[in-house]
C-alpha cells in the first residue's frame, strides 16, 4: 500500500498472497468450499438462494459511483489499469477528502490478518488515526500465515468482533456461509445514492462493489485492484543493453534468447520458473480463482486445463527446464529455501516473472547500492508472435465485514473509518492511513516521505484493510517506474478479456472443492521433468469422471440462470 515500500519477494513465481502488502495489486487467490452459491443470490439465512448478481438485480444493490475530484492522478486509469501518481508530495498543500469527522466517538473492534509483529494498541499511529477518524478503533491483529485457523474458530463462536477482514484466499470450507449468516447487510447504508454520505466510498469502482455482494446483499467493504494480470516478466534491462539482447516477442524468440544467455560455467542462466508467463503468453484462461478457471469456449463451458493452450504452455515451460535455461534454484519449486532476489541482483539469472509490485520493489532495493542496476518489465507477447490473449483477474479479493449484531451506531462508525481509509493518494487522510504522523512516523526527503524506525514498526497493514481507494500506483522517488508499471497495465489491458464469471462471488458446492487440489503440484512436477505430459492428460480424464463434468453442468446452469457481470 505504501508507495515507498520496497517489497521483498517470495520464491514463488505465481501470484502471491502477500503481494498486496507492497502495492495495490491484490493477489489473486482461490475461493473454494461452502454451499452452492452465487454471491448475490437472495434470501434470508435459511431461505431461497435464487436470483442473480448481475444486471438489474445487482444495480438495485450497488452503491452509486461518484468519481472523486479531490485529487487528479498524473496518469488516469485506462483499460483496467491502476491510476498513477508521479509527482512529489507537498505535505503543506495536501487536500482534505473528509472535511468533517463522521465518527461519533464509539469503540469498534477489528480483527484482521497481520504479517510481522503488530504494534501495541495504544501506539502513536493508532492514536493519531483514531483521532482523525473520530472512532476508537481497537485492533485484534492475527498472524496472517495462520489466519484461516483463527477465522474458523472466531466465526464458529458467539464472540465475533465488530469488523472481520476476510481475504478471498481464506474463503474456504464453511467461511462463505458464515459470511452470509454472521455479517450485516450494508445496503441500507450504501446502496444507490445512500453512499454519497461517504464520498470516498462512492469513488470505489462499481466492479469492486460487485465482488462485495454475498447472499444477495451488499456485505463487504472492498480493497479494489486492477483487473489486469499482475504477473510481469521482469528483466535486467541494464544487462540486456550491455550485451545487446533483444526483448523477445514470441515463445520461439524467448527460447533462442534463453539459449544465448545461459552459460552455467559463467554462473549465468536465462530465467526463473516462467510457468505463469507461459500461461499468459499462450492465452490460457485465468485460473487465479476457481470460478475464473471456467468460461464458455465455442459454445461449451470449458475449464482452463481442457484447452490445448494449457498443455502447450506446460510443454514450453518444461522445455525451458529440460534445456537447462532455468536457474537451478527454481528446480526446487516450493521447497526453495532462499529468496532469489540476491541472485537476480547479482545477474545469475536475467528474467523473472513476478508480481508487478516487485518491479518497483527490486529497483528500490538495488538503486542505492548499485546505481547502474535497472529492472524493467517485458510486454507479454502472443506465443506465435502476434498479440497476446490475456484474461482478467478479479477487481477485489479482500473484504471487511460488519457483525450482524452491531447496532447502527457501530455500523456508522465503521463506515466513517472506511471513508477515511478509502481516501485517494495525495490527501491528508491517505497520508495518515499509509504513513502516520510527519516527524513521528515519517520524514520528507526531497518531497518523498520516508518512514522512520517508529513508522516501520507501527504503520503497516492495518487501516488499509478496512477499505481502500481505487487501485493506485505511486512512487514519487522513482516516477519513471510509476509510468512504466501503469503503462504496462494499460497496454496489457487492451488485450485482456473477461471470462464468463469475472467479477462474481461464486462458491462451488463442497463436493467439488477438492477436485483440483493436486493440479498445481502436478504442473510443477511436469515442468521440472518429474512427471510426464501424459500424467496431466490422465489427471484431466480422472477429474472429468470424478466430478468435473458434473461441475461443468453446475457452472452452465449458473450462467444460464444468472448471466455474467463482465462488460
């Protein structure tokens, strides 16, 4: 969230659950389990689940969209991209987006995942933020790595905090049905023109609100995200320029370049595990969440792994490994113990598909120590040299929910909190949410806010979890990287398609949730040469007979009855 947070990176080459800590590019994550439910299906806790989230029924539920005019981005959103801000901040002229405190001074308890060591409840950051909002927020931070366990226990109890933050990747087993049964309908406060009482919430894109409809009701406060694919093939542009390497524009060109770069004797390899880039360049249906793995192809409801592109992408990635072009560390897969960042910085491998936040993150880490270092992002190519066919990620995957038993005064105070945390970049409220107090939590250096030690300890993944503004990229210390990242999203967004179930909250019936549990491991075993392509073909055949074909019928019925939210 913080524009100066130089992100670290896990060894995984796929979408990361924690990438949202480094930017507003929220990670895609699988939503599984629960009852057979389309998120906006109506009815009371025990009543009918009929209805739809799309079309006229959704419009009755969604908040009115009113764009914010408090701050204008240097680079407006286009083709699903984030907004971009390149200018340095003048703290003395920051705009105010919440001129009047909406909080009434009540106490609100919030349970949220937290990565790292949470600060004390009476720390200076919490105290200052609460004073700005007018609400006494009490944080019940929980270890993000084991959050699913805590969630299950809390939601099964009668002692539920006023607000519970639930990421999409934790919506497994009985969590989705618990959301519908335990949390409040925010429609009476936010649907239609009612949201205008909270201008920053009104400026959240409608697509993100669409994802916040559960059980026929507007229940979640969303963290919006760009729907453009977040996995970028990052490369060492400084080395490319020095060696005269050309950026590839096809799968064959990439393979030829990889051969030219690789020299084990010189301790240099071409790339890391390129599986996720292969999925994108071969046009494989998204798969970031289970429902996104399905779409209609040539009139038939089709799962991503049933397409020829899926197998072609795996085969191409397998050939990269087999030829020895992939850095040896990546052959270890998920058991990889070390962060590849240092070896990327050392030039041991030159291409690394990674979350877009790490485009900036890798550069920021190295800039001070190695002025000549330059990491950049390759545009995705079509495997045959033509334009790529890309598939949209969902426009929100993290939500805050209000306890169903909360009185109206508490709900209003929660919305007051959210209206501040959803303030746009360049406002006083945004600075407080993301940086705390000047002098205490950050100082300005050449117009760039830099956190103090106290800021790094206290100002982290808290208030931003309640609600956030429209997806934003802002790096005033490296403005060219803001331009590069937003520009990449805009160009790739022009080639991005929305699948049949894009933007809808869908939970598969319990009996089908484990069908693809072993698929990703099998993918990784195949590309590393431990399994054969025929093993995947057998897996697909078994998947169909064990329930895949019945699940196909379920999705087809869902689409027939409810339509799509994609425009």
